[in-house]
């Protein structure tokens, strides 16, 4: 294939975008292609790459020659600029215009880059010289007039102006072109069999561009630099470019910098050749992907011819005689595999061998020690042809220097700031979690990702931890040393989910803390367990829990059912073979190196798999069929087995409480597995059979899982199963031999099926509460709709002051409380004999409350009058209106339902609150707090004048059995804070989940709080907490209330009457404002 050199004139235009400099680059004589980048060198390199792509597979013909000729057109060009002024109709044009000037066939020609490359012949001036300015002005006026006519009102002259920093440069590159046949050469046999009799011809120059990257063309900015490797780089340079076609293999661990070292050698070669030699007097370096060589070659013999054509071109590239190209191949094990088929054993390595034996071409391989070992064992004759260069992993100090050098390069390239604490955090992570990965590659991989992600920003230790969390999947609490993890907290969490297995809970908790403390043996997996016991007792669930604790999601568990791997060929399915090199086990762990690997029912696996586990448990590594070492040091290996369950049942019986059957299970394990495997397992944990009480607890957990199903979530259904119904189902599902699995089947049969029959009777857009109780020996369902309270509109708040008139508002408030005080005194005078019972402490407490409020308001009023503030400013209310406008519209009910029964909508509501504008100033908050206190005092005044106090009880009850206790406790705590501030006497009954109150007219004061409080915690379905108020001696009636408030996890709460949201940690004064809205 002929080769030609292009020397393309290029226009470079610097400009500002979003406060940052960028470069716009395009060929001068063509409007396309264009490239932009913040760095000039990157923009030019991108343009060269795009031009190279445009001419990949280019065939020279009459129809395509124009494209080539315009790129070959390279006269001497200069760029002139003129400041011009002229009028086009009502538009006055004043700006700078650039003109590119060159000579062609004794004519001086001007080119206007901003006017679609319009060219004009430069006219002569009055003095006989060239009038470039006059010619440019005439052409620009004419073109501008046409553009204005076409654009109309959208015409903008500023787009035609030039940047004074624009300049011209030249870009050189070499391309391959293919000549098309003449018409008489295209004539050939036209019969059907001619298609099969034609010999296929491959052009080596064209094919090599399809299957490889040309590394020398990436000089200088796209090539990586190898720091502190001068000696090895010099040795490689001599062997590659000075010694005659010596086949080389660079052997080193993945991450030691093999690719970077090769690119450093290429950089040094190009740096010496640049400017000293013609472009056709250079060696090119091709990075070939072996898999691409056979891509699309479906006919026998085609890939061999294609590969041979490529090799012939490499040895004798057209237009560069005496300068053969070089080949670089990574992962060379593929050379022994690719090409082999059922009809032949020819491979790429066998095709290469004669060329290498005769030293006809230069081939460089990059291999890991394991890959090179496989090549030596598979084809010794092929491997002996290569000179082996070993690349050792640099020590930590040298790696630190390399990382710091690359840090500077990344900061310039991505305009970011990488701090020293970020580098320190990377090395800490590498030391604790990536120790089996070679330096500096393990750190540079993360650092490059960070620089790309946080381009233009600062990268500190928190950003490193966030990126490592995304990279590894580990929970931040596991690897962040600043987050404490209490052992009791972990055990409590595990014991709630893993019922009836205290030993297993302790083992898992200890494992989590060892991983957290970085005290695990880095030469082995983080932990290895064998869980043994009868079926259905939680062995698999324990593995899911550990995955959830470490990775945040039980779905990340890597699970293999060993009953699928019972044959001898199962080993190859796990680690791969020559035909399917990506093993199921090695592939999953290679792509998810941090995780929990579950080998379920390990005793059913083939004995060869047990032998395979010896290497994993001992060295935390496994080599796949391609020679790639898969690291297991960041995994937890869990095996489960039912070995010994039958013997334990026969010996002890399932109801022999108090007896330990661990010895039976251990003996069964030791009798079945080889001692080498048993000795490598860190912990063998026996799971005990479950009793009825534990089955009931598991039933509660499975009911919670049931509520997360899409059918309940989408139908906005809250399911409540009474304790009696749950106990009845648990009894029917209790089977000591089957454990929790029998219970799960019974729940599906009794509860899920019953719920489905009831829900299909309702419309899917109606939120309901489905109560399932146990009456007359059967389950009884009851559906009640969940309604929302009506919004009260916008005018429920009093008139609010501003900073200027707040004194007058406090003055009016003071007058109001003085009237309350006068009514109190008049009541005392009208009482019989003017005497009040001294034991009536409520009476005197109420009077003290009046006096205290009067004193506080008087002080605030005096402060505003004197214009001096002796007290600290009041923190403004955080309440913000989030949905009042649409809550009063026609579609209110539908919007409410969508808002409060969809996770995405709740998140939207949370964001509305977060970004909403503050509603109350400090002065308004100060006034409003006092105003509400006085308003409550007026309500209580009516009861005071009657002379009788009320004894009420606030009753709280979760509408979902075994849920909501924490939410009830939270509500009680918030209400008691309000009662403290209002001097209302109360007493909390924790057992009954109630608050007993005594005071004046409390029924009216608190009536607005009666209803449902909907709590969203970790589920998509809310937990409704009913709040009712009863008088002394009455029984609470938890009837179908309306929802008054929604609590979104730990983020926000939203009051449905007022339309206001607030942070969950609301103050007593903020809750008082919502109480006032309920009046």
C-alpha cells in the first residue's frame, strides 16, 4: 500500500469558555474535522488522530481525490488581521477580521476562515502594489450582507469576528492510501462460480491499521513517561532499536509499569528522531491486539493470509525502505490459542515462529510471570526464541516518587489539585487492601480515575475514600479509620437478622472487626468459614448478612451452588479452559475482587474442586486458563454443608434441648473432607436447629421482607398481621427438620395468597391498610382506606412583622396578655369569698405562666424600643413551604398519593426542602414563638375560668405489628419537649406507649394531632403510627384516622395541613407552630 506524507496548514483559535481557556483547531483549507481541548498539544494530537481515522482504508479514485489533494495542498501561508468598520443596512459592523494569505500559480490569494473559507484574488492598489485590506473589506462586506439577509433577526456579527490570538501552524502525519483499479481492470468473470475461485488479497498496510494502534504517532503528549527506570529503559532501547530484530519479552507483574516503560523507550526514540530525520526515515511501533486478527475471518485460511500480509508490511513498509516497523503484543498467551479450530491446529504463534527464527522482524511481548510460565510449558520452542527482560516491582519509596511525578502531570492535564493527604490515603488503602497488587500501578489506576472525575477541583482524602468505595464496593465504615465500629453494635445488628444462632453471630462479628482493624492475614482470604447444620437454619442467610455488612447489599454475594459442579469437568468451568478462557469463579472475582464468595453445599462438589480450594484458602490466589492470577485476598470464602445433620438427628433428636451436637458435625466433616482442606478453614461453625419461639421471630422478619414486594409497593398497601395471626401461621409452618424454609412456604400459602385475593378487589390507585387478624379459627382480612387531611390554605399564620415594625407587634402582644391577666384577677374577685384552694397547684402554675410570658414579651418590646439587643439573636424557624400551592389544587389527592408512596417522589420532596428559600427571619421567629404561646394561653384560659382541669391520655400505636416502637418513642420524646416548655403536667407510660396529661382545656389544644403519622424508615411502605386522645377512664379507639404528617427517614417531616416541611430534628418551638396549624 502506498504511503504519503501530509503537511497540513492548521488554524488554531484560543478562546474562553466558562472561565477556562480552550483551543479550537481545524485544517485551514477545510472546515472539518475540528478538535477542542484545554491544552494546545492535546487539541493538535486529537486533530491528527481524527485525520488519521479519516484516511483509514482510503481508496484513491476520481471521486475521492479532492479530499486527499486539499490535505496535500500546503503552500506557505501567513495570517494577517485587519480592524474594519462598515455598515450593513441598520447594522454597524466594527471588529477584527483575519485573512490567510498565500501564493498559487503567480497569484496572491486571500482566504477568510470565518466565512466558510471564502477565497479571493488580492487586487492591485492604486500604487501598483497588492491591496489586501481593500480586497478583504470588499469580500467581507458582500459576504456579511448575504449572511444578514439569510439570518434575518437572528443575525449576530460577533460570530464573524476573529480572535487576536489566532495563529497558523502545520501538522505532519503519514497515511496509507490504496489506489482503485481502472474500469478495464474491474472487468472479470461474471459467472456464479467466479466468486469462489477468486483469490483473496489482503493489503498489509490497510489491515494493520484495523487491528492495532500506532504508538509512535502518539508522540509526544499521548505517550506515558517512565520515571526512575533509566537503566532498564536504556537496555530496552538498545535491544529494540540498535540490535538487529531481537525478539524480546518484558516479564513483570501487572501494575509494575511494563506498558509505561515501552512507551518511554518509544518517546526517547521519537525525541531523538524529531527534527533530525525525515518522517519516512523512522521505525513505527504497532501495538497489535491478537483477537482482532481473526475477527471477521470466517473462511478457512483467510486469517493466515491476513496475518502474513501484516507481517510482510511490518518487514517492508512501503515508502520507508530500510526502516522496518516493530510489533508489540500484550497478553501473549492468546498467541498459542487464537487460530486453533476443529479443522486445524495452526495458531498465531506457529505463523510467527519462522519469522522470529530468521530474525526477519522485531517482536516485543509483555507478559506476567504466570503468563510466561504457561508459554514456556505449552511451546518451549517458541519461548526460547525470546530474550527475557525481568522487570521488578519498585519499592515503596521509589513508588512514592513515581506517583508524585505522575501527580504533577495529572494536575496539569486535568487542572486539578491533588493534596498530599490524598496521596497518603492512597498508600494506606494500598497497604491494607491492595497489597497483592503491584506498585505503582495499583495506586496510579485510582489516582487517574480521581483526576478524571474531579477535573478542575481539589482532590483530598475524602474524595479518595469515596472513589475507593465505588471501586471496591466496601462500605466506608469498613475501611475508613475515622469511623468507629462498636462490636456490640455489630452483634446487635446481626442477631436481629440471624435468629437463634448466637455462635454464628459472634463469628461474623469477630470477622467484621478483624477486617475493620486490618488485622487479617494478607496472604490469605480475609476470612474462611464452613457453616454446617441442618437445612433451613440460616447458613445461606448468614453469608448474605456478611455481604450486606461489608458491601452494603446482599445482592453482591458471589454465590455458587456446588450441586452444579459434581463432574470432573467442573474445574474448567470455574477457572476456564482453552475454549472458554473466562472461568466462572475466576472471572467473577477478577471483576469483583472485594466480596463474599459462597460455595453452597460444598460436599456435593467434585473432589478436584476441593483440591482447587487448597490454593485459594492457603495463598489467596488462583490462576486461570490464560495465566492471569486472580487475587482472593479481599474476599471472604464461605462454604455451607449439611454433613452430620442426619447423624445428629438420629443421635439426639430434634427436641433434645440443651445438648451440644457440635462434635457430631465436626466428626462428619473430618470424615468427608481431606485433612489438608479442613486445616485451611479458619472457622467451622455449627448452626443449631430452630425452636418455635425462634420461628416466630423469623416469621416477623419474613413479613417485613414480604412488604417490600413490588405488588404491595405499587398498590400503596400497608399490611398489618396481628400477633395471633402470625402465631397461627408460625405454628402451621413449624417443622424442626426443614427450619425456616417450611415457614416461608407457609407464609406464601397463608398470607401472600390471602393478601393477593383482597388486593385484586381494590383499585390500584387507592392507598389502603390491610389488617389480617385471627378469628374463629381462621385468618380474617379487613381493608380500610388511608386518607389525608385537608390543607388549611395560606392564611392560617398571623400577620408577621419586619425589622422596622416588630416593636409595635410586641406592643400589641403585650396588650393581649395584659387583658388575659385582668380576666384572671376578675375571676379571683368573683370567686366565693375571694379564696382559692391552696392545694390547687394547677391554678397557681397557670398564673405563673401568665406572669412569665408577660415579663418575656415586655423585655422584647423594650429591646426593640431602645434599639439595642441584650439577648442573643433567635435562630430562625427552619420550616419551609414545599407543596401548599399544588395541595390546594383540583388533583390534590392524586398528587398526595404520588408524593408519599413513591421513593423517587419522597426524594424530590426532600430536595425541594433542601433547596427551598427560608420562610421566616430571626425577628419573625421571635415574634411568632411569643404569639403562639399567647394563643395557647388563650385556649387554656377558657378551661381555667371553668375552674376544672382535664386529665387526658395521648395514646400511640403502630398499625404494623412488631414495627414502629422506635418511631413511637421518638414522637413521645418530641411531645414531652413541647409540654415542658408549656408547663403542662405529664407522665410517660412506656409500657402502654402513652402520655398522661393534666391541664386546662387540653382537648381543644391537642385535638389537631389526632391521626396517622406516616414514618418511612428503611422500607418503601410507611409505618403508620396512630395517635388518639382519650379522657380519663376511656379506652383508646384506633379507628381509621386521616394522615396528618409524613416523616421521611432521618431527613425531613412534612405537615399535610400547613404544607410546611422541616428537618427531622425539629425543635419544640417548631413543633408548637405545627400544633398551632392544627387548631
